[in-house]
């Protein structure tokens, strides 16, 4: 897990995102145990209540689950759920900005589609 | 549920007011950050809380009982302070023994671990310690004594970067093992910003902010763009500071934004606790800058 924090977003949300990214990238495998609240708190000097709040977001998204007395584990199907959620948000997160920037640079729709094709062919 | 309450505490020396009508409640198992500029009154306040100096008026209570001359309540707090109360000729191991008797316990396992990690020689005399090791020794006492309120005044004074990292790790480890209330008074805001759950800002003896960090940060907004657009967007909002770079202006707002439309060319983000602290405790200079 690679935490890099910035100051413009609440830390608990960054904790949730980092867990999500680690699952998406395969760093945390499905069924595997992830570091405990205390471990993350100590390692990155974050209040444990903040870490827990981030963990709870990941729990509510069905990405990780608590096994009593054992710790937190990545749920089966978590990776697929993340991919689906990211696909749902793809248009707003990327396409809207892409088209806006293209318009700023006077890149036509046709030229943009050519660039996308070039990207795929690489 | 143990609660430490400061009600209507004031302190003056002659006609000089140092603490002015401070009201605070420290709840169980939270980590508080007490921030203030030099001379804001932080150490005075902490010394009043632990009954080392008397307030001119007001009182400090634990579970509704006044702490003044109340040994059972005072034994629930430990203040690690810059003022050194220990005799210079005493060996560190002897101070540990004495403190264990006074407070009725000591976590030797944690102490041994910290002694090894910080490489401190317990056979030394207290008066011979360097500034850094003086801090380290008092931190070991603070974390190992069985108190409910651990009050740390400038805990990392004189500690190098490695030892500061180590201390924050030990603090959080010890907090996870045995949750209790911490009050951290410090100048190094960035280092503790993610560790504390609540922030208290003391300015010229008054409390000017006392809230959960998360709520505070949600109310910070930096508004950046063309000067006239930024001024238009932030008109009527609580602008606490600004930066200029040519025609680009950054206005820093603390408080809620209203629902006016944000122009595409203006960027909105949050800013951090340290920046907010500087703006809030720098109001005179800030407003003067505004007029220019």
C-alpha cells in the first residue's frame, strides 16, 4: 500500500480511495487480509478514528469485510465492483474534461476521435 | 466516562490578562491539538489545568469535581512541561521509581521498548540530559504512567526528525493499546494535523476555534482565478487571507460557501490547517495587507 496524502481532500476519504486503488491494482488480493486500523494509523500517523472511518466506507461499498477476531479482508468480487463503479463514472470523470480541453485547443470531434484511435493502437 | 472541564478560567498578572474566560471540555479518548502562537497562553492554560498555578477566576473540574488540591483527580493527569520539576542530580531510573509510587503504576514493558528505541541511558542524571533527551525522557513518563489525561506541552522540542517520527508512532501505538485523552500543544501543526481529532486555537488568551478537525477542514476554501472574478465570487464571504500572483488572485475563505455559480475559470479547493492557523492568528496583519 502506498499512501500519499494531499491537503485538499479529507483524509478518511483518501484512506478509502487508497484501499480501493490497492484492490483495483491487485496489491490487495481478494480474500487476503489488509493492514489493521492500528497498523495504518501508526505507519502513516493518522488518528485511528479517521482510518476507521475510511475503512467503513470501503466496508459499505462491499469491498472489504470484518472477520471477527481476525481483521479486515478483501471481499470476493471486490475488484469487479470497483471496475464497474469506475466505468459508471468514466464519462463524468474523464470524457467531460477531455472534450472541454479539446474545445479549448480547437481540436475538432474528428481529430479527437483520431487521437483516441492512435492511443488504442499504441 | 471521564470528562475534563475548564470553565470561565481567566488569569492576569497585574493588569496584563494572559487567559481570558476560557471554556473547554475534553472528552474521553480523544486526541486534542492545542495550537497558538508564542505567548498565546498555551503553557499558562496547561499549568492551570494541572493545578500548578492558580487561575484568577474560574475552575477546572474532572467529572464535576474541582481539581484544585484534589490529589485523586490530579493523579489522573500528567503534564509533561518545559518547566523541569525533577531534581537535577536524580538518576532517571530513580525518577521512574518515584513517579511510579506517586501515580500508582508504570507500564515497564512500554518503557523498556521506548528506552531501547530511543537509546536512552537510564543511569544518567536528569540535569545532564540534552534538550532532546530531556523531552524523550518526559515523553516516556507521559506514555507509561497510568493517567487518563496525557498533556504534552511542546512534546517534540529538540527532537530530530527520526525521533519525532518514532514518537508519533509510539504515541499512536500506545493510544491504540490503551485509549485515553491526549492534549498536544505544539507549533508543528503539519506533523500533528492528521493525528489530532479536534483542534483548539488559542489567540491572545482567548479560544478562537474549538472543533473537530474534519469539520474545520470542510469549511476551508481556496478560490483561485482572475482577480475580478475571484473578488466577485467571494464577495460577502468570510475571506481570511489572500495571495496575489500578477493578475491571479487566491482568496482563502473560512466558512460556508453560498450557492452562487462558480465561473469555469475559477478553481475551488480546500486548504490545510496550518494555513488556516496562520490566517486566523494573524488578523491584524492580514487586514492591513487587505487595504494595500
